[in-house]
């Protein structure tokens, strides 16, 4: 149930839009609007998406977040959330990112899906997802909270487009029925090395996509044919600092990397 009027949703979306563009965080929404519900948070996200669309953004897909225990514990949330992806949020393998265009960026290693048919049934299962998956990819999602000091409750991150900023996507691998739950990822950034399996996200990355479909269905929406879906981080996120190279290497999906620079460089 919505507890705040639409004008409040639009106002907060405007704050988040300005925060992203000015690289200046805002106070937690949850502190200022303690009555906010999940419906309110997603209403803000829809207003934020409308602002993006008004400014020429092209829809590319979705991300589902907080699908692993590692991320839920790291950010103090206890259930998945989702956000939208636009074409200008997606970059190719080897991208160089300017840390100055973010507020407090972090990076996650994930498996991404290309979905070949519309999915909107609230009863969608992982098997349904796999039946229409055309390609899978190694991916790195760059997170950035527009909330001060990452002081986020669940409604904060939902309103803030699930804290998504960009994604670096590796080469497509045709989906051939391979066991993505058993896929091993080695996630490296500087001296930090983490290892995790695809099963870290809700038992199977396809279940993560199915969960997303069911959540979207509750809003009368769904995943469209051709959409890219980021299925959630397999391991804990790492801070993205200037000079760092971050790489996620998978057993059969190949690898993907990004490097962080300073000085307003993005390519």
C-alpha cells in the first residue's frame, strides 16, 4: 500500500536524479519518510525511470539485487530487489571507468542472461527462464548509492534504482543447457580474491531471473524479449578505487574486467 502521495514520489525521484548528476548524495529516504512502504519505494523508482526516459534513455533490461547471503549481510537487507537498466549504463569488457563520475562506487561479479521471449507470468519458474534463455555473459555491476554513506534501508536502495550505476558485460556465450549453478567465479580486485558458485544467488541464477519476473508481475510488468538481466552478485561487493583493476573469471563463461581511473575518463 502507498503511504505517500505521488508528489512526494516525484520529489524524491528528482532528488535522486540530481544527486546522480551532481555526484552529491542525499540523506536517507528511510530517515525522512519512516512510513515509506515497498510500494512507495518502487513508485519513486518508476518516477526516476520516467525522468531517464524523458532525457532519452533507452531500456536495456533489469537487474535483481540482494540475491546472495553475502550481499544481504553486507548491506543489511533481507530480501531481493530490482532496478532497471538503460543502454547507456552498459559497457563492454575492458571498460575504463572514471571514479570521479560516481559518489561511492562498488563492484560485484555476476552472471547475466539474455532473454529471448516475454516473461510475465507470476508463476514463472527457473525452468521457464532457462527455456527462453538465448545467451549468458560474465558481468561486473558497478553500484553507487545516491544515499549518504551507503546508509541504506531496503526502501532506500529500491527507490535509488537498486543502487545500480553501470554494468560491464563480457562476451556472449550461447546457452546450451550448461549447469550455471555449478559455474565457479573467481572475483579479483587488488589483493582481494573471492570464489563463489552460481548457486550463491537463490540456488541458481535462473531462479534469480524467475524471482524478478514474479516481482515484476506484481506490478503488471515483465521481462521483454531481448532484455538483459543481471542476476545478482555471487560474492561480496568491493570498493572501486582509482588505479584498481577488477576481474571476474568463470569456469566456462570466460572473464570480464574493468579498470578504474581518475580524471573524467569513460570509455
